[in-house]
C-alpha cells in the first residue's frame, strides 16, 4: 500500500505546478482513508522516510525543508485526522525520481522539485543586482531591507525583449554574516519562478555559508509583522523632508532644494560592488544631496553669502561663499549649545563628503576592487544620516517650529534606524 500511496502523492506533487502536497481527504475514493490500517500505513511511510507531512499554516505548500522526522510524527499524531494534513514525497525518495529530469536547466526549480521549502532562502553576491539596476528595461526598487524587480510595462510582452528576459522577482531582501558582510537573499519560491536562463545567472552568484536574513526582512516575510526600524537611506530623505518643512516655517524658503523623498535615486544605497568607481559615484551623489542641495535663498539677510578678496593688483573681487561655509555661519550665529560637539561633527561630515567627492578630480584614480569600501561607505552613510538628523534637531528649537512642529514618525524621532 505504501508504494501505491507514494505514487499518488508524487503525481500530485509534480502535476500541481507548484509542488503542492496531497491532502489526505483528497485520497478518498482511492483509499479508505478512515480505515485505521490506512492511517497506520501513512504513519509508517513517514517513519520510513517515504513520505513527509505538513499540518500548520498553509499545509498545501512545503514552506521549509529538513523538518526532523520526530517533529513530523509528533504533528501527525496530534493533528485532527484527516483534517487538513497534506502529504509530500520525502526528499530521500525524490532524489531518485525520474521526473526530476524536466528541471535540469532550471537550478532553483530543481531544488524545489527535490523537496526544498518554498521559504528556504539562498544568498548571493550583491553584484547580481547590477544587471537589473543598470538596465532601463527593468523596474528595480529597494529600501535596502526589501526589494522588487520586474520588467517595465513598455517592454512587457515586447518583441524587443526575449521572453526569458521578461523577469519578475516579486521580492528579494538582504542578509548578513557575522562580520556584517551583506548579501542578497531570495526565497526559493521566487527564484523558481525566474526563467531557466536567469536562474543560471543567479546560481553563478550564489554564496554559501552561515548567513542570516536581515531582521526586518525576516519579520515582514516570515512573521508577517511590519518590521521594527527604518532603513537609513529612507531615514536620510525623511530628515531632508522634515528639515524643509521646518525651514519653510522659519524663512518661507526650504533649506534644501530637493528632499529626494518621493523620487529617491536608485543608486542611493549600499554599494553593490566594492569598486573605487562605484564608491566615487556614490560620494558624488551624496554630496549632491547634501552640500550641492543647500538653497542659498534660505540664508539671505541672515549671513553674508559673498566674500571680498583683494587681488595682487589691488582690485577687490567679490566671490560667492560655499554652501558649507554659509550653513556653518548661520548655525553658529543662531544656535549656541552648551556642548558644541554635535554641530562640529555635523559640519565635519559635510566637509568630509565634499572632500571625498572632489578627490577623484585631482588624481588619476585606478578602479580597484576592495571589500573595505563596503565598510568605508557604511561609516560615511551613518555619519551623513547623523548630520542631517542633527540639523533637524537644531531647527526644532526655533520658536516658529516649536509653535507649529511638523509631524515626525516615531521610528525617525527615536532614531530607530537600520544601518546594515
């Protein structure tokens, strides 16, 4: 009976299109499912690792693999029978199935066919995302906790894009090892939906090891919660937005010309490849969002926007002051904290970002590959976020802002930010 039972369960598994389980109640008419001998055969098949079973959540999909046999038997004995118990071919039996040949060109669909869980995840080198981020045919969105990739409407079902390139990756996330090295993480359910050609691209970038999902990606994807903190890149643009609301209350002019809150550049995030060229490009963007983004109109009538210099021939030349110099003068004129350290650190960061932006312009820069650039960028991003947060806290002390303070979300107000 067990071999006949296995044959029916395996047929359901491969013909379902999604490697679904066979509910025991679906076997009625083929077997006498209420017979104690049949129930004993099912239990023996689990004991012999011919079949396995699921009872909780959505039992029709195998969410996770490698659940210990004793746990499966314990669940089988406790669950209502037949209830919603679903049976699956055991991984050991699947390993020799002739039906696996159909998935030989699709590595992640093959893993699912061999009994991997739909929510088992695989991790990859960050550079695998470059192909999609840099190709205008794809919509690439991420907050560096979650992400999504899909072909744009313009190219969907277009003759100019082969069908195997019309990709949809419903969700991806990020993961870390103990040294906080970052990786891309994708559940097998979604990897298996990629075309065989793209599955091979991802397989070539797979990284194995003791790597864990980002805590908030795990929380939202597995536990169904909203997550506990905000991405540092989202927090940065939120700070710019609130600074502009505050500065408009103070002077009727926004301090920054653009908050980038609604249209954040897709390159504004952690590096995908630790090359000097990509690091330099990021620093250029960050400076454009900080120093280059400062609106001089906000400071009119408060501090001098120009300076006079005497040339060697005795003539006086009027030159515009830099935005960092203007910001520093304005802050120091109106805010006299007991401890000036936060302001000093804020201005130091603005100058550091500007310096790192300018460095490539003054020397021949070899495009080197250096894993330390990941850590260097992270340190700068944390300091940049701290600097705009400090600026927002400075403006919050202005009487006009105190009289009508903008609403600030709890996570941002409390600094509950993911910097990984």
